[in-house]
C-alpha cells in the first residue's frame, strides 16, 4: 500500500494527523483484527460453516496476517532527520496473508486491506471533525468576545460623544455652523428691534392724534375723523359681514362722531354774536 503525503505545504496548512505512520498502522491493525470487525467479514464471505468456532477462525486470521513497512535507504535517511510532529518517512507498507489456497488468501487479504483503509479514513475523519469542532468553538468564542468589545466601544463613544480625538474636525464644522446661525439671529434681532422702535413711535403719534381728536370739538377735525371712519368701514365691509365686531364698532364710532358734529352745529347756531361765534368756532 503506497502512502501519499500531504499535498499542501505544512507551512500553509498544519497536518491534522500528527501521529507517526508506523504507530498509526500498528493501531489500525489492532482495530481491524478485533472480534467486532472480523466476525461480520467472515459471515459475509460465508466462511463460518457448521461446526466451526468463530473464535478459532478469528485467531487463525490474526496469526496469518502481517503488516510490514517498506524500509528503503531514503526512508532511513529521512528517519534520521525527522523532526518531532512530522509524519513517518515510510513510503509504503505490505499487507500479507497466508491461507490454505491462493483464492482464500487473496480474498482475505483484499478484505483486510479494505478494512485497514476504512479504519484509517474513519480515524482521520474523527480527528478532522474534532479539530473542526475545536476551531468552530474557538471562532464562536472569539466572535462573542469581539461582539462584547464592539458593544463596549459603542457605549464608550455614546458616553463621550464629541470628546474623542477623532471628533475634532466635526466639532469645528458644528461650531462654524452655530456661529453662522448666531450671526444671522443677531441681525434678525437688530432688525426686529428697529422695527419695534419705529412701530412704537408711530403708535405714539396715532394715540396722541386719537386722544386729541376725542377731546376736540372742532368741526373740521370731527369731519376729517368721520371721513377716516367711513373709509375704514368701507374696507371692513369688503372683508367681513355686517355682524363682525369690527364692523359694528366702526359704525358705532361713526354714529358717535356724527352726534358730536350735530352737537357742535347746534351750539354754533345758538351763538348770535359774530365775535362769539368766531370764538366758539
């Protein structure tokens, strides 16, 4: 049986099976020659006949089977330079079996060789599966640790947002934006203050004129006030109905001004002296 080594360099992928080849072959031979492996083989081949003892047949196979490594000059040289953990330099091994006739010997030899290969494949699969499980567990643990570190990092960034060394540029941009907003708000506030002062001066003038018009008895002033109220009423009626409070108030003001005009006119007609009339006017 030819032994094929690992095709991928060990510097790239470490071998899964690190056991010495000679020791591994001896272990496989003991596993193949066990009662649980040989008895099913004998029954399948029909070698268990009436009156024969299975244990005697199994013992006969154990005595007639031999597994010998092929030792060459190169393997001996390699064995002298072999390092710990490297596979055996044995290039191959012989599976020998001796029986009463050639056919039986060939048949049993083929069956035992197949059992050796199957057992070897099974053992390598078990080792590979164990290695895969170990690596998977290590990967899961590393992923769990990485997730915990990510969550801690996210909590740290959230707690010290804006205070980290990498936030300097963003903080400068935010500061420039806030300064621009402050300047715009300051200009808006100044314009609003100027508008307020101008509006207050207009309101003071209007209040002064309204108070003087309320106390005045000059027919011309009352007539001008009546004209303004009538113009205001026309504008209100164009926008609101007759029941609107502003319309009702404007009509009441007009009625009050007309009443004052009537009183002033009545007082003027009662004055007979031209000088007193002029004075009254």
